[in-house]
């Protein structure tokens, strides 16, 4: 077993709020420079940039997990992680099926492009990716688990788009594999004030939108090797 340093919430240039510098090669090299061994690509309501980042990661010696930051009907941000290309395609179809067809305005929200290893444009997402999909949080959790994925509510303590900001608390029956805190919160202080969440694994991630933010928060997780299966074991090991 090794202690793998993981940043499991990173946006690319595909997210309308992502900096132009968040290209596959820049992300991977910045992650390695910060000593990370595992990252997850979690663009808003899309997985389309994941395959290229994974290919670059394999070439550069960094483990990359497919993911997405899903905005639920309640405007809660949640992270979904999957392992295989087949699972990613199923997740992508689900997101496209449930994302409202609101055209993106690049002048207001930014471009939604995904690129290849050489930063050549492969496509542009036509609909605004930061919209909430037409599925509630329990429906999203159920779907992610139905395809063998992991479901983690994002930055749960933040004043916007979090479980606590939108619902007031973490629902006791929520089937989450872990809970994420933002880089702005001390995990020890948070857990001491919210003991009702002690059954959950708590992770902390950067939610990076700029290259310099990558690795600004991370979580060290025990696993056989960096990757999805190691992450699944680390997150779902029962807590006392």
C-alpha cells in the first residue's frame, strides 16, 4: 500500500469558467510538479476532455480518473467518478440527455472547447454546461452508482452550490461515497463541528480552474496503486 496524493476536482478549458491555460498537457505537468500521483478531471456536466487528459497522463506517468462535476436540480454540485471509457460514455450520454438546451454565450460565460494533445480544438459544447440538469441529487447518486461509479457531493461547506447552502445540512439517507471540502476550510475544525458526518470519508480538493490552483488542496489516500480501484477502496472502506 502507498499513500497517494490526490486532487480529485480539476476543471479544464472545457468548463466555461476554466482558464485558457487548463489544457491537458498543462494540467498533467502542473499536477506532477505539485507532487500529485492521482487526479480527476471534473468539468461541469461533461466528460469530453477526460480521454485526452488520461492519454497525456499515461504518457507522462500520472494516473487520471474520468469524472464530472454535476449540478443537480437543487443547484447542488456533486462529483461523479468512473473507471472505463464505456462508463464515461454512458455518463456523458446521461448528462447530455438531462442538460437543459440553453445555448452558451461565450461572451458572457466563456468558450466550452475541448482539445487534443496538441491543443487543437476537437469540438465545442453548444449548451451552457453550468446549468443544473433536470435530475435531483438522489437521482444523480442512484444513476452514478448504477453504472459502477463513485458519487461525492462537492465542496459541501461553501456558501453557494453546496449541500449545506442549498439544503441546510447533509441528508442522513444520502448514498454518498465521500464528502468533499473546499481548499478554504480546515478539515479538522469542520469535522469537530459536524460530528454527525463522522461516518463519511472526507476528502479535500482544489476545484482548480487555473493552472496555479492545481494541488492547492489534496488528499492522501492509502491504495495499492493510484487509480479508480484504489480510490474506490479508500473511499468506501467502512468508518466507525
